C-alpha cells in the first residue's frame, strides 16, 4: 500500500450490494442503496477515524461497466506490470463509457486493498470471471465477500470454488441481516488479505468492540432513566366537591399515559441515534407487539411477567400499596398497612390478575383535600412492561443492518399465541428481585438503595443487550 | 495507587456533573464524549493500563479546573476550601480567647481566699470529660447501629452553619459574574443538597474536625493562661467541699486522676499528697488557719496535667481521628455512582466515526466519446433471425427450445444460433462472426437472448448499438429476456422489476426499432 492510510475499495458488478455491505460495515444508513443497478455513480469515501485520527478508509465504487473490454485491454497490455492500472486509466479517462471503470480502479491503482462483492444468490457468469481476472491482474490484495442477499444458497459452492482461484480470503456476509458480530468477523477477514495490516485492524476491531460496549451501557442508562422518570411520575389536578371526580380522574389518567408514551418515544429515538439509525426509520414488524400502545390490553397480555411471577414480585413491592392506605389514613395507622402491604400486594396480584391493568389500580389515585393525584405507578408490572418494550425495541435496532431497506420481517407476535413474549418473563428470580428492589426503592425514595439497585439493574440490562445483540431471531 | 480525592475535589466533580446534566437529559452526549475523550487522550494514558475510575475522575477534574481557571471562574471546591479554612482559624482563635478569658477570670487571687481547685477542676476538666464520654458513647452507638451521620444536634447545627456560610460566600463570589455563570453556580446549592444525600457522612466530618479544633483552642487558652498566671503571679490553690469527704479519700482520688502523668514527674510534683491536701483545705469558718505554704502551691502541676491530659489531649486525638476518618472516607469513596460510571465510559471509549465523507467527483467530465470503429452496414433483405445465445445458457438452451417462444416475431425461418459471451471471445471476433452469418444465411434481423437479472451494463448497451449500426437503422433487433434459470428449466419468466430496468435502459438508446421483451410469459 502506498498511501499512509490503508484503503479498502469495495468493488464488483453493479447491483451486487456493494453499498449495502459498506453501509452495514460503516453503520451509515445515509448511503444510497437501491435495487436498481447503478445507484452508486461516484466514489464515496468512508474514513474510519478513531479519536480524530484516520486509521483506515473504505471506498465505495461504482460497478464494472465494461469488464470484458477492460480485461481485453489489460491482456493486450505489454508495459511494466506496476503501470498497468495507471496506463489503463490514462487510456480511458476521457471516454464517458469507461468513467465508472476508471473510477473504481483508481483507488486500486493508488494501492487500495480490494473487497470484491458478489451476490451469492445468483449463478456465476463469465462477466464475473472477467472481473475476477481483472482484479488478479492488478495484483492488489483481495478479499471476496459473498453477499447472500436472498435465501438462495444453491450457487454458494460455485462461488466458493471460483473465488479460491483468485482471492486471498472469502467471507459470506448478508448485508441486510448482518449484525455486530458479523461486522467484526468481516473486519477480521481483512487481516487475511494483508498481514501488514493486522495490528491496525486489531486496533480498529478492539475500538469497535469497546464502542459497541459503550453503546450498550448508554442504552442501559437511557432505559434506567426512563424507568426512574416514568415510575416516579405523578400529576395532580384540583378538584372541588362540585367537580366531576371521575372526569378529572380520566383526564389525569390520559395525561399520565401521554406523558409515559412521550417519554418512551424519546428514549426510543435516543436509542436509535445511539445505534446510528438516523436517516431511515427502521420499521417494526407488522403486528409487532411494539406497534401496540403501551397501555393496550395486548401489550399487557404479551409482555411483562406471568401471573405467577407477578405474585412473587408483588410480595416484594406490595408494601407500596399499603403505604397509599397509610397516607389516606392521615398517618394514624402508623404503617400497619405498610407492613401488611406485602400480603396485600401478593393477594391483590393473585386474585385480580389482569384487572391490575385497570388504571385506577395501576396508577394509584390519591384524593386528599381539594386535589387528586395520579401516580406514582403502583403496579410493578409497568416496570417489566417498559423493560420488555425497551429491550425488544433495542434488539430490533441492534439487529437492523444499516444496509437494509426492506421491511418484510416476520411478525414477532402471532395473533393466536398467548404466551409471554417479552424478555423479562424469562429472567431468573434473582434478576426479577433486583427489579422489585429497584421499584421499591423508587417508591420509598430511598436514595441509597436506589443507587445500589440501579447499578445492578444497569448491569443486568447491559448483559441482556449483549445477549440480544448476538441473537439472530430479530 | 489511588490519588487522594479531597472534599473540594468531590464538590467540584459533583458540580461539574450537575453542569453536564442538561446535555445528558437531551439524550445526546456526543459533545460530552468528545470533550471527555480528548481529556483522556491528552493524558497519554491508554485504556490497556486500566485506570481506576478515581484516577480518571482526578485527571478529568484537573483538566476541567484548568478550563474554569482560564475563564477565571470560581469553583465550589475552592469556595469550600476557603470557607473551611476561614471557619477553622476563626473558631480556633475564638475558642482560644474564650478559654483564656474564662481561665483568667477563674484564677483571680487577691491574697485572701485561695483559688478553689474543686471549682476549676469541675469546670475545666470534669465538664470536658463528660462531653468527651458523651462523644465516645455517641460514636460507639453509631458504629453499633451503623447510623449514617453522627446523630448530634451540635454537629448538625455546625454542619448547617458551615453550609450556610459556604452558600453565602458563593453568592458573594457571583457578584462579578455574568448572569449565565451565576445560574451555573446556583446549581451548586442544589448539588450541595444532593451531595449531602450521597456523601452524608463525609460532609459532617469537617464539622466534627472544626469542633475538635475549637475544643483544642479552648484548652490551649486555659493551659496558657494557667501557665502565665503561675509564672508571673502568685496564686494559692485550695479545695473546699460541703460533702463529708475525708482527706484520705481525696488524696486517693487525686492520685488516681493523676495516674496518666504521675509516672512522668517526681512523686511530690505530679499531684498533691495527703499532707498537701490537708494543708490546702479551705474551711471558710476557720479562715486560713489550716493552710500551709506547701499545700497551696502543690496543686498547679495537677491542674496543668489535668487540662493537658483530660482536656487538650483528647481533643487532639479526636482531631486526628476525625481527620483520619475523613481521609479514609475519601479514600474508600466507591466512585461508582451512575455519573462516575458514565464519565468512565466517556473517557475510555474511543471516538469512532465511520460515516461517509463527501463524494469524490468523477474522474472524467462529460466529453465526447472516443470515435467508434465504423462497422460495415449490411442490407438485410432475407428472412429468419440470428439468435445470439449467452455462453452460459448455450448447453442448456438449444435453439429448438427457443423456437416456440420466438414465433411471435414473425420473421419466418430459419433461426440460426450463435454462442456469445465466452470469456476468451473478443468483441471484434463476435461482431465479425455475426456479420458473416447474417450475410451467408441471408437473415432478416437479430435476437439477443439476455438474462434479465443481469443489469444492463454499458458493455451490453454498447454491443446493441454496434449491432444496430451493423444491420441498419430499421432492421429487426430484439432483446429477449429470460429469468434466473432453475434446475430443470433454463427459460423462466422475468421479474417485473428487472424487465422495467431493461426497458428504461434500452429506451435511453433512442432506437425505435429495438424490441425488448420477456421471452417467457407467466
């Protein structure tokens, strides 16, 4: 490589998904990707900068337009081998018909390594062989990437067989399904094409890894912030004896729900930005539970804990229900109800079951003097529902490749399926206990315990995100 | 090694965290990450060294302080330091004066009635001892019950006073600042409240230390006054009591009290013996008859020792203990709150950018293409078609298979096939072969079989243009598109999107006699 910053040029036939591969690799959804061939007409540079210093650069190029003529010219060339590409470019730069071919070969002439992308779902053709031969003649270090765009894997063996003749390394990469792990694997493959670049690529990979970790941590912070904000939220309205108390309660409930939904949307937006999905609005699957309103019956049916799990969680957090009664009793009960709250919570959860969704039970109205207050939330299920929705949403974001532009993923929730589909119902007792303690500390405004449980909950969420980012089911 | 964080450091860190909160609440910490990462990068440390959060916080604080110093802005830590130093000096001096004044007024001797040792002892030693025991009992209770803050009204009041003084100084320091900076510093009051929640214990130790400092000042004042009075005036000490205390009992009590220093001084110096006690007993009704010279001067070493051992020394020990507790509290500060964790993440995570840069302009501007070689124009008058079959389909797709699909072109027979697109076949050779075949077979036009899923690249359209030039402007020229072959069928229908792409591309050739159609219909 002759340039100070190593360059990798993504080359190939038009419409093989070069831009998609790069878009996913660079996590840049602003790259123009289109099913119509020839979307990329100009060379676009993707510098990888770490702490302000450019380490490597990827270059997206237009596809070959005249592979046979190019190969014929090169085969007829009899000048010095290292001048092959400059000579070709000099001979064709004024011909508009060869504009794309000159553009794509210019970075290679400047010493770039080659990442040759093909669509592995189609058969191998002579045109491809011509392109491979051109790249072989350039002498550039080369990696072949089989972009398996569709599900068709019939031709993969043919591609592998042909690639083995021409390339230093081969990697199968699905640009519309690739997640973090596949991105790292692709970068790892680059080491094989030029050993001199290994230390540099190691550094890039380790930086990508710590950046990814940091994003998980930040996401966990955002989710925790949402939980603290929402579960502690309360809103009050004045209510004189002649006012319609029910109407006021309804209005307050609506305000409460609007606030929570707004906060949830804000968190989702921040998570999307964090994972660099900024341009194209990734779409949730049709009938996805995430499309449902936070307070819809369906959300509460499919997400959160099961009744049995709720009983256990309610036993821990139930004291807060009693605290409300103590408050209503003007403190004269001296916390008797708080002490009983554990049993009340458990029993209430057991017998009322889904009725807890009822906003009055969920939010806990407090009527005192001339005002009505709604919130803070009393039902711990809200915490698990919020957690589930955040984690499922983040899983979608994490596993939505940046080069992906289709929205035909399968639904997460089938209509007839009535089992819990969230993440939290699969947690073990210890994890759920941390959630209960967090909920309880929040209710009691116990700063110390809240800080401790927040830390543990944060660790749990980060751990969960790591698992989700390796899960291919999204 | 953990760098020691001081209370002002913690105050500043909490203040600076508070300043960052609005930006964090917006959900985008890009700017903070950039700032904190550049602080870390400037230290030349590497993540591989695995610095502790405390070390990172220390580095971060130093950098952030420099930034504030450049703008000549006070930070709460500095104000706290000044407040506590000022309070310490003030309290110490005041206590020194009070101790000195109280001792001076008590040690007044006009040559008639000796100074009452019992009163002096009770006021300056016994009361202090009681306070000391109370203090120790409180601390013992606290450690057993694990109560977070010393449950003392005095500490609470002193702590509150210190906070008030700090806040008031803070307000004064703001006078010359701009409105926005004043708002910044107002956050300190808020952060102080939060600080007390998080670091409750730590914030009360300065109050404890101040109290011990005041106690030390008081005892020093008493001690110095006592020494001065003894040195420069003539004082007689006596003891009195209404209680029926025997001389022997008192002598034993005094001996016990003086035990801590008795071993240090000669026997008759450390404390008064039985004879001196008898010789210093004041019985007002009897006047000074019982007093002896040896008796009335025997008490002052005892009083000095008492003040030193039971007054000053415990205060100094508590002062040291308080400082140790504060230091150890600071040393063991976990630095693992959410804000510290976020700071660690921001400092240690490299800033990665992989987004696209501006596009590089194309190499060549719009220029005239290089002149194409003039092809011989043929005059096609016969019938039948020349079918160009791709090399890859040649074996699987004989002309017989194609014939039924090409019937609708209505150009009669025969259909003559030529294989094209082999890797070793040059473009010129193909064109020559086509030209010869067209003439020899007296054919009417050309049909090119083309896989529609392959994009119509320039090479393909160029060939169509070459064929058009070869056969003349209006001779039949068609592109018959086929879909992706399946195992037992090489001729499949064309995907509508592929067909659309081919139609659009070939329309750009502006050839009205060029026919593009799918060979196989659904």
